């Protein structure tokens, strides 16, 4: 076992005591020897990382070309994705008191299915999505909410909101993408109401696939997934960010192996 000093310490326990985990064309994952967080030792440059999101070349072009005219219903798999979103939103809504004005933020809102599910429940919805084209069909379908979907990094969008603004915040398959997840979680904590709830789903480093597939595990994508958690260290991480209660549970969908966490102030 080789122990190396990485340029970045672990975001959970601040320890620089980590070891090599896997490498992919120049990008290395290390694993913290203390809490077992797996993280990219040194990020790729911004341009390369953003290229991974837009899909590059043809996919990006095709999306840009069709996005201005598309509506939600023309999205392939519309009914399936909307039902999935309704189930996830119902789960989140169960965890919250639900008095007075109902405000919702989806971080990494992708095509806006969770926003749609929240609209059906009478929520005032806000979304954050880095890839502008993804969210265009939602904005075309619900133009009255298009000003409330922001194409920027969460950290920059969060500054718009007062303390204790949201009843429900979700980040489904998103926290693994955060460059500075501790600051991002602290911002979520700040803009969440005292009786609000933050629900996440993220890959689970202790899942069966991670164990059997090693470096072939699908969640290991060093341009996009910068920090990979397990149920145990995520509880410690959530508490470090200021949350009083962090409850982990089985995922909404297995995919490459995920877990869900419900965080309360
Ligand atoms: Zn650690």
C-alpha cells in the first residue's frame, strides 16, 4: 500500500493521508485512509470538465439546434421520467412539515422533471442546471418559471437566495459533481428553512458493483464525479456542513449502486 501526500486534503476529515485508488488517462482517484472518501486528486481543467457535460460535438450541436422548439412532452421517455420524479418528490414532501408558502429548489435539475412534479403539487419552483440546452423544453413548457431556472454553478446561484428560503431542496445524482462539496452543502444549509429538508442521491462506494468491478465501476468518471461517498462518511460530511440529522436509505434507483440521504437542520 503506497501512502501519498495529495495536493488536496479530504473534504470530510481534512486529512491528506490517502492512497491511490484508480487512474484514467492522467486523472487519478485517491481514497482517504481515514474516512474512505474516494476523490479526484487533481481536477482536469475547466474546459475539459465542461466538455464532459455537454457531450461534445454532435450531441451538443443536436441539442442546441432542437432545444428552442422542444417541449417537455416531446422528450423520449416522458411518462417514465415524470413518474420517477413524482415518486422522488413525494418521498421528499413526506419528510417536511409543509406549512405556509411552499418553495422548492432542484440542484442539477437536468430536464426539469422534478420541477414539473413539484409544480403539480403547487410549489414555487427554482432549478439550477449547468447545461442550458437541457432545461429549454421545461422553459418552453412553463415560460412563467423560465426566469427561475439558472444556468450557472450552484455556488453562484445560491447567492440570490435569502437565508431559510426553501422548504425542499433536492440534488439527485449531483453532489458527486460538486467541486467544493463542503461549501455547497453549507450553502444548502443556509438557504433551507429550519424545518425544511434536503434530499440527495449519490453513488455508494460500498455498493456491490464498486466491490466487484473495481476500477471498471461505472460511477468512476473522473471528469464528472469528483467525490464519491459511502453511507457512513456521508453522515459525517452532512454533520460537518451543519446538518443536525442525516438519515441514509436505499436508493430511488440502483443504477451503478447509489444511496439516498435525507438531511435536516
Ligand atoms: Zn477523509
